[in-house]
C-alpha cells in the first residue's frame, strides 16, 4: 500500500476511534498489523460500519457486502489488505 493511502487509512481510523487516546497513541497501536480494532481501540459493530462507510468515501471505492468478512476487517492488517485489494482493482 502506498504511504499516502496508509496515512489516509490511519487518519480515518483515528477520526472514528471513540477512546480518549491521542492520535499518536492510536498510530502506535496500528504499527502492529495484528491490532484488533475492537479490543485495542474500542470499536464496536456500529463504529465498524461507520469505518467502512468512511473508507468508501475517503478512497472512492465500495466494499461488496458479500465479500466483507468482519473477522478480517477488525484486524488492522486485514482491513489494510482489503482496502489495498479494492484500490488495486483485485475485487
């Protein structure tokens, strides 16, 4: 993933995160691609839906509801791979 795209991905996650964490703290957690957005950043199902909608707008793409695997998307590395796949036109 291009650095600018990853920055946009992280910025979108930071904007939606409801925990009282500084942006730097969230970005530190996202250095680990195994970070669970639900366990580590306090996301719930509503925030995950909001995140998907915001990512679709930010990257001008769409997730196909049939291809969405929440177990994959809740892990930062899985989410990053899913976005990258769509940006590359592999889906």
